[in-house]
C-alpha cells in the first residue's frame, strides 16, 4: 500500500515515524509544510523538514522532540554576544551545518526538493521527504502586535500575542511540486497527520494546486485529530483556535477538512464525539488510540489507518 502523509511539527514527525517503521521506503511519501521556513544569519532554515528528517534518522533530541540530540550551541552563543538579529532562534551547531549546506545548494540553483532528497539520503532516510513547494511560502501572522513572520510570533514572542488572522499570500502565488502531485495521485491512503491544523496543515492546503490535487487523489483520505480530551498534546492549538474564533473542538477541526477528507479519526478517549462530529460534518468518524509519544505507538496507529484503508477500499468518497 502506498501512503502519502501531510505533516508538520512534532505530531507530523511522529506520525511519519510510525509509517516509516512498517512500510518499505518506496511506498511512503511525506509531504511537509514550508510555511515555517525562514532565514537566519543568512541561512535558509526549514524547521518542519528538519524535525521530520531528524526524527526519521534517529538523531532527534528526544527531550524537546526537535533539534539534534546532544547538540551544542557555541556558534549561537557567539551570535548572541554579537547581538546578531535573529539570535533568539535556537539553532544548534549541527543544525547550522545542515543550514549551511542547504543554503549553499539553493544558491547554486538546486531546488528545495532536490536538496532535501540529497540530505535525506546522507542521513539514511530513504522514503520520499517532499517539501510541499519549492517556492518560499512564509506563513504571516497578523497579531495584536502587528504583522509578523511565523517564527517571530511562535519562537521570539512565544506564541503570546493574540492572533487576528493568518495570511498566506505567498502560498497562493506558489505551486505544489510535481513530486507532491505524483505522490498524492499514487497514494492508496492519504493521511493528514495530527499536526496543528492551522499552522502546519492549512499552510500546505493554501499552496496553489494543493486542494485540487487532494480532491483528485483517489486514495482514502483520513485526517487524525490533534486534540485529546479537548487539549493539544503540544503547542498553542487551543489558544490559537480561540483567538481566531473557530471553536476548539473535534467538530471544528473536522469541519475545516470536510470538503476533501473521507474519514476523521479522534482519540478513543473522545469516542463520545464520534456521533456528533459525524452528524455535524457529514463524515465517517472513528475512534483510535492517537497518542503517539514513541515509535511503537506510532506504528500501531499507522497499522490501524492502513487497515482502515484496506477495509474501506481505495475509492474515496470526497472530491
């Protein structure tokens, strides 16, 4: 079975790890958000791509779930001493090595997709790790303090300022890559990982051609809720949904996906939501154990989703 995952952040990385543990590499494509990408100290930084790369290659810092384990920050300490702009963004020494390589290759005219493929191979990751677009698509946050790039709001300001609106003008002008279109077209199962729907998934959906490609995908399309018991396992999701006035329930998240998703998955602790979400969003809803703090539980969820696709067949009802 061929699987394509839309992923970003820690939730996306762990979902990717689950499928990578049970599928041959050639059957797995991971489509990754680039809305978080930014430039620091002249270097092109891709936080979501790197978190997934580090997780799949086994070098991720397991305590913070991002960055490289046992990495130093000597270069960052010098940058801070020099009062370099952007030194609030924590970049480890190993991180900087990757960013130097990526920036150099991009400057030579190599696409982000091709650079990511080269890096993945060197890190021992052999499934397809695909940026959703080769074009820069920064997510802009209109907050109480003005219009900011995503990392300024999320890291520098610790996601504190109330969010009025998320803006995706650059994504609208960009296009998904041919590799992404091909992965969705070939997939028997398309999974929207339990990533933040508004900060990781929506920035991908806003890229030119992405919604169309999802509608045209014939595989079963399944979205996994990032909420368990009304709370997000990690990150500012509930506060963000409150700021945006979009509600903060499984039904609200399901509604944002309902125009192209066939099945919505909630955690077994939220099984009481199954009937309400199904009725309100006209979706098939099922409950599974969605808490995936480690590889074995991520693999268990991946197996359940594959079995769901086999049971339902590969003729999705949406689109």
